[in-house]
């Protein structure tokens, strides 16, 4: 029997394959992926130079699928914490923060 952590990892891999498994790695990422990257940039805590670099890449033709996935993971890891930043937050944000500790 698998643990809860192994189960969560397997589900995440399954979800990823359902969403992106049929995409060629060297093909250009689609419009939705670019929009998702832009939305993640709005809530990121990146240095301004790095943020401008990502925006520039979006404007000049974007990313390949594999590059887009790497950028998305990077941006997810660098999101502003709504609680410590003083922005609006809710009970779910508090639970999420406590579960990470």
C-alpha cells in the first residue's frame, strides 16, 4: 500500500501527463500557457531584471513547452506569501502556510 505522499506524487504526475503529455517538447507553448505564465508573474517575488527577462521572452516568441514548464515551476516557487506580505488572505491561505511548516 502506498503512502499518502506517494499517492499525491502519482496524482500530480498523472495530472501533468493528462495536461501536457501529448505536447512535443520543442514545440512552442500555446497561448493559454503564456497567459498562465503572465498571471504567475503578477504575484511573483522575482528581481525586476529576471521578471523583465521572462516578459521579454514571452513577447519575442515565447517558450517551448519544456521551457514553459520550467518557468512555471520556477514562478510557482517564487510567489509572494499573502500572509507575510500583508495582502488579502483567507483561511485556506493560512492552512496552506501552516501545512508547509
